[in-house]
C-alpha cells in the first residue's frame, strides 16, 4: 500500500492603488520550500518538538530565486522603513491553509518606488527566523501610493 501527501504552495501578489484599482497582479504562482522550512515547520511540528515553528509574517523582496538551502529571502525589504507584515490565517478546506497580508501604503512600508520580485512566509518579526516558503515572480514597481495585497496558500493532497 502506498499513501502519500503532496505539499503544494501557491501565492498571488497584487498592487492596488489607494482608490482600490488593481494595477499589477502576479497571478497564482508556485512556491519553493527550502530544506529548513520542511524541517522546522513540518517535521518538528509532527514530532511535537518544542523548536517547531508557525508562520506569522510575510515578507517582500527585490532579489532572486529562493535556494533550496535558503535561510533568508534574497533582497528582503526589512529595515526601519520596510517591514514584515502580520498574516491573517484561514482554513480553506480540510487540506489547505491560506495566509493573507496587506502591505498598506498608509503604513509607510516604502518611501520611494521599489521593484518587487520575490516573496516569503516566515515565523519572525525581525531579520531572524526560518523561511517556510517563497519564490520569485515578474518584477513590479511598488509605488508609495499603492498597497500590496498578498495571498499564500499551502495545500496538502
């Protein structure tokens, strides 16, 4: 008998002007899960390890592809101005969880236009933590009058 569970992740990044008009949309894209993400979030959680981690933040960056051994998001926007954002979590079905976040223009996430090109979900508010998943997408200019709305879905099937 062969039973198996596949883990699939998809994300969508949208740029939205202050009046609600969508000016950029990555569409749904596949994610990558680095080795540490599997270990810290899934293996340790299933073994009831005290060192297991749970996703609490989303991050954006200007860098390239997330490597399989990545411990950081390339080009992460994480300074006093650029910050990780708290996620809202919902169960989509018995086999899927979705994380949503909005990087609001009113929260001063940026002070000048930035070329966004990657995303990640993580467990920490600062520059520390372990990335669960992330990936790149076609670069988009994020302007100071725009918000970024992100959905990240992990499915077990």
